[in-house]
């Protein structure tokens, strides 16, 4: 995949996703893809952290 600079609305979508702000429907389809990809990655990472902390708690408490 080749690198490229994000467009203005793609940048705004990325910023909104990282801040947990809603997607602006006025942004382009490419911006929607950026936003969705970041939100998906954040959600997956959050689920991994929860699972890891639950496993650590179970190991410590012997459950």
C-alpha cells in the first residue's frame, strides 16, 4: 500500500474518531472509511484490554 496525505475531511474524521465524537455526514465516503476503521480498531483494542484485565483478576483471585 502506498502512503499518501489525508484530505481535509479525512483528517477531520480521524480526529473525531480519536476524540470519540460523532461522524459528520457531510464528509466524503473516504472520510467515512477512515472514521470507521479507527473506531473499529479502538473498539477491538478496548475489548482486548478488558479481557486481559479480567484474566489477570481471575488469576490473582483464583476464580
